[in-house]
C-alpha cells in the first residue's frame, strides 16, 4: 500500500504545488486534503484544493507513477 517514501513524496509534491497558490487567483492560504490513490498499475499523488478567496475548488494531480 503506502510506505514512508510515498509519504515523503506526497509532502514534497504538496509543498511545491501549494507554493504556487490557487490556480485561479494565486491566493496562497488554501484549504486542502492530500492523498495517494493506488490504481491497478499507477500510484497518483493529488491535492483536493479549496480557495477561500475566490471560491474555486479543484483536484490537482501532482504526480503519477507506474507500479511495478
């Protein structure tokens, strides 16, 4: 399932994505949920983001990896 390396990657990808702020208005104080989805052959790192300033909600796919 998940290991320490997966969580470390999730944190790294999340920090990079959140530094850019909201994709609509660039506001940098966002509400978010981070997750890793394990599909049959792929691991997907994502954020569900809500911007309190402009009201935008979206899913940001940060990275996808093939599972061997």
